[in-house]
C-alpha cells in the first residue's frame, strides 16, 4: 500500500495541479490499487507515485502552454504513453488541448482507456500504434507512400501533425528523433522528459535531429515542485517554427 507516500496530503499537490487535482487523485487511486499488478509501475514506485510519476509528468505542462502561445491548434501526441505518463497528467491539466496517446501494447491501451473514463477526461483518445505506424498514417494522409504498413484504425485516427509531441522513457534521442519529429507540425515542438543525460543525448543525436527537420535542440531544467529535485526536458523545434 502507498500509505507512506509523504506527498499524499501535501499542499504542494494543489499548488501544482490546481483544478486538475481531483482527476489526478482518481488516477492516483487507480494506479495505487492496480498499477503494480498490471505491470505499469515497479514495486519500489508504490510509495513515491506522486513525485516520480504524477509531479514529474506535470513538469512538461508549462512548456506545452508556451508552445500553444503561438500555435493555431492545441494538439498533443504522447508517444509510448505506457501507464499514462506524461500524457494523462498533462491532459487533466490542459482541458483546452486535445491529446492523442500513442501506445502499441494492447493491455496498456486498455488501461489508458479505463483511466480516461475514471478521470472523466473528454479531451483524450488512445491510438494503438507504434510511432512508426502513426508517422505512416500522416504520410498517407498527405498523399505520400508510407514506409511502414499502417493498420486502418491508425490511418483513420491520425490525419494531422501535432503542435506538441511529448514522451518519457521511450528511447534514446538518436532513435526518438525519427519516432517523434515527423509527427510535429511546422511551428510545433517535441517536449520530451529526460534524465540527467539529456544534454549528452542531444549532442549524440544532432545528425538524427537535423535529418528530421529538428532545429534548436536544447535542454531545460524543469521545476517539479517547491523542495523537490527538478527534472529535465528536451525541446526541439520543427524547422519553420519561431526561434526560441
Ligand atoms: C518504459 S515505457 C514508458 C511509459 C511511459 N511513457 C512512462 O514514462 O512511464 C516505454 C513505452 O513505450 C512504448 N513503445 C515501445 N516502442 C514504441 C514505438 N515504436 N512507438 C510507440 N511506443 C513505443 C512501450 O510499449 C511502452 O509503453
């Protein structure tokens, strides 16, 4: 049980999540009850769920708000959403935006759909797909050939690129660049949660980032909450977007 989670009754939660807190408390309760058994969180995560998963995910939200400032559409894709991080957390905090959670594993998609219902989110859909298939769907939508075969459900669900693509713990930047940047609209951004190795990762991936029209890659320290260790976010703009 997560009765040891020292943030459970903390005022920090209301500070960070604001009006989204009840939805996130419902998500937390489901994660606490079922997350480990369903293979979505590790046994050692159980008493640090708020910090490691929910607050950590919330760190992308201010960067998403900034990206929406100069965008026509407030759309976000979370690639490799898994248990819903950061996608479900950000979706609860940004009800004005539309979220697409892209996740290939069937049982994780079932979980994500259950969470959407539990959290009463009406701005979020789940698409069962690999990033490569989602990219293929966009290529088809633009009248180009897709290198990857694309299931019909994916073609129907993904027709437009996204203002923001986000992800956490999916792949190193050398691979992630090709899995995410083609999904980002011109004028949009990849906003990826990364660990301390973020700068090394973008340095290593400079060629891969440039190849998919990524420009101005940078690492930004992202506050989590007062008194908690900040995290890191990699931001890559899509060629044609405003210079940061
Ligand atoms: C380590 S989990 C991270 C899940 C979640 N983002 C988090 O931070 O807790 C990686 C996730 O990426 C998904 N994944 C793996 N390959 C993928 C691909 N090619 N396209 C999209 N998602 C992928 C996996 O199914 C898994 O759910």
